């Protein structure tokens, strides 16, 4: 594998399967605010930051104070819930090691708040693989490409030389809007939904990803 490109990793659902932890945390908090929530609505908002999530659930953009209150309670509960229970998804560690050994620059580009990112990195022990970690909670949420563009700048790699690894339809759309290639894993969404958003490669697990995937994508 040759270097000279960057890989931007989503976190939730890509490096680790956090879906159920997030779902249960939202379910514990939202009823107190009379905000309807279900598996179906969770599927629709997964991958978005809290501002976009609450806007989708409410049908309007909530006041910043309400976002901070609800989001703060939910994220605190999430961090408590993952303690001692979080594991990297199959193939993740092998790919991180392979890319690092080849000199490929890697970054996390996530909608998660910084405190969540820190908690997850501590649980997973993956921090040393990344040249940059970019939490996007204060950026325009995916499918806006802001977090991916910032991550590309942070590792000094142009967008057209970056490959995004994602699981959410909003994240795939954001990667394409950023002008980047995208590998998608079906942790959260079915393959057809990821392809509809423009994912270049879709796999069920990262340990099934062909070894020449990144070079082939950037050769196109």
C-alpha cells in the first residue's frame, strides 16, 4: 500500500457499534420532554449531531438552551452506559494498523461531542492510530460536509485524496458532498440505502474489505 492519501473514520457505528447504547440513552431522556421517539425515528437521525437530531424529532429547530439540556443529559447517560462494554467492530483494529504502517494519515471525523469521543477512545484504546480527532458537535451536522473538510485540513490531505469510512446515510451523503470517496459498512443501514447516497464500496464488515480497496478508489 502506498501512502499519500488520508482515511477519515466516522466513530459511532463504524469503529464501534454504539447503536443500542445511543437508542437506550435517548429513550431514557426524551419522554421526560414529551418528545416522541421510536426505533424508526432513531434510524432516521442516527449519524446526526444533537441539534439536527432534535430538529428532526421536533419538526423545528429547538432553542440552544434546550439542545444543551437534553443533549447534555443524554450524552452523560451514554458515557456511563458504554463503560466497560464497548468493543471495536470486526476488522477495525487490523485496518487501523495496516494503514498506519503504510504511512497513511488517519483522522476521526464524527458528529459526537468531544466528551463522548474521549470516553470512546479510552474504552477502545485506539487513540494512537489517529493523526487528528475532529468532533463535529459544534459544526453543521452531517449530511453537511463540514466535519470531513475540517478533518482533511487537520491531516493536510486534500479532499480528493481522502476516503471516508462511514455507516450512516447522512455520513455517506456528507462524504460525497465533500468530494471524497466513501467506504460504507452496514452496521446501521442496509446496503441499498448506503449505495443510494453514493457509497463507492459497501461491506457488511470491515474484515471483508479487500486489501486494495483504498488504492483502487483513489486510482479512479
